[in-house]
């Protein structure tokens, strides 16, 4: 393997001696032209050196792993491809603002006739970046301050802090992320947070103060995550009209849980995919490491996407979950599943189906939901090749159910209960993709299978989010 040189960015790297060319040396370029042409036409080349210009606080050993494949290139096309892949890896580290690649013939006394030098010219991110914005809602406002310290210790570590101060609540979060050099998918993260959420469909207010530790690593084609979380939860009523069932669960509790997630994602996009599939399985066990909550929670997500004729896409998805209490204590309203709304069963109000008490929805211990979608381009393709490609026409059919289970009964009784009183809906609308961040939907929905107590949204419904059924 060749050698790696790291040095500060020079405005004219490797070209200083050429500034002193004299008149009687004017024939030198003609003499050097032949080996250059020979290298370009030669099928086999050797990458002798890889330079990284512009390094400051970044440690060199971190980058050695990311550029190692460049030395294994056998021809010019291979050098270009592996250099591009190395550039993508360097950008993925999140420590460089810009990375450029320069490929040139080798120079110096040890230069081979078919030798090449590859130079990565990098620009590091600042030691600290910040953001500030304000959010205004109905009779409330908040100020959000964010700080990010990329590459804290010189090996792609990242520390982030976010603070939100509002008229009704104050939240914060501090996290530290550290990847394994050469294996960015293997990483460790630590988090400390306080967050307050308001859930009007349940007349519930929840404040969580907690710490967590995560380890992520790949296994074959899967991404695995192990997590421990300890959280002090404070539940309260959001309104004076809250039902007795919600008031009964108000108070303080401590949850300590271990969880595992496995993900296989072959989609070309997580927001509006055209092909590929997703399989996600998540398990959470609470109570064995302390705390008041004791349960076993399982849920999964499956999605398949297929490109059809006329640039249309057929998508099918399935969600499901089960919450099993451990011991005599019932499950908490904060741990149950919720269903309904523009991101799941369209045509129903947000999380407003299933068990409820005096108009407050209490969630369920078991659920399933399925969706079939057809995405097509806009009629007559306005703005094709530009802004118009961000929009898609959307035809959908959704179905699902949410309920509590009597654990004295057998599995067949549980399945029968989930198969009864199925809610479903269909309709069409417009989807707008906001890059790789989120998507917006404006749909006309027709809800069917409505049960007593369900809240529906018959007609136009707007939705925004990241995860959609």
C-alpha cells in the first residue's frame, strides 16, 4: 500500500517549482507530454500516494480507513470510482464542509510511469455552529436555541445541545455521538433530555426527564440498535374537563427499559420511495432493571415499493404491535399504542379511534394497520424535470384496528378481537416531498367502518410528517 500525506492546504500544492521555468527550458513540457499520455492510455495504473490537504484538528488515522480503497484501484476508471466513494465517506463523517478530488500523474524520483497521485482538498466545519428560531402557535410561542460541536475530539465525534423556552413549557436535550473509526455504522451515543408533550386527544400532558445510552452496529444486511433508557415521567391533565380515567393515571412514575431494534432498508428514499423495501422490528422490556413500569412491547413495520409504467409507484405497508403487562399492574396510558390521523388511517382524526373515556382516547394494547397506495405524476406533467417532480398524485386505501386484550383468553380470541369492527378509508390527494426531510399530504378522505366514539375527518385532510402508513 502507498503512503498517506496530510498537510495544510496550500494555494498551489505540488506546483511551486514550475514557477521558476526559464526560456531555455521551454522544451521541457514537450518531454513530459509522452509519459502523461502513456499513463492516460494505459489500462493498468498504480495509486502511489494519497494527499489530504486542509486538515486542522482532524486526526489522520481516522481518514486512513476512509481512503484505503483508493490504493486498491487497478485502472483509471477504477481510481475515479473509488475516489468518488471515498469522497462520499469523508462527507458522511459530518466534519467537512467541502471535499474536492484531484487526480494527477505521480511526480518525484520514485514516480512510476503508470503511477497516480490522488489529492483530497477538504474544508473542515467550524468548531461550533449554532441556530436560533422562534415558533408561534395558538396562544403560545417558543424560542429554540441549538448548538452543535462537530469533530470535538478529532475523530468525528459530535456533541449537540438544543434548548427550547416557551410560554407553556421548557425543554432541552444534550447528546454525544462517537463512531468507530473506519466503521461509521458502529457508533455509541449518550443522551440527557427533558421534554414536555401535550396530547389533546387524551387531555394529557407528559413531562419526561431521562438519560439513555445507545449502541448501533450492522449485522449482515441489517442495522441493529441496543438501548437503555431511564426516564422519570410526570403525567398531568391538560384540561379541567379531562376524564376520570386520565386523572387516575396522573402523577409520577419511573421507567427503566432495555430495547432492541433491527432495520433492513433497501429503499431509494425514506420520504417518498420509488423502489425497495423496509423491515423494522422493535422490542422493549421494562421493569427488570428497576422502575415502576413493567411490560413487554413488540411492534413492527413492513413496506414494499414497486415502480410501474408511466413513472407510477405502487406501495404497500403494514404496521402492528402488542403490549403485554408484566405482573398485576396495568399498562400506562403513556406506553400504549395510538392509531388514526393523516399519517396512519386517513379520514380519522389524529389518534382518535379505539378505547376512550368521556371523549379522551386511552390508547390500546394491540393494533394493526395496512395501506395500499398508488403514486403517479401530476396530470400533463407540469414542471417536469424541476419543481413539478416534487409533487405526486396519491390514491390510497387504509385499514386497521386498535383494542385492548383480555390476557386470560387465548391467542385465537385476541386475533378475533383485532379482526372485528375494522376501520378503513379510501381517497386521493396530492403529495409534496420536502427533500429528504419530510413530506406534506393534502387528501380527500372517505372514512368507512366508523365505530361508536371514533372521530372522523370526512373530506379534506392535511398531514405533515416523516413516517406515513
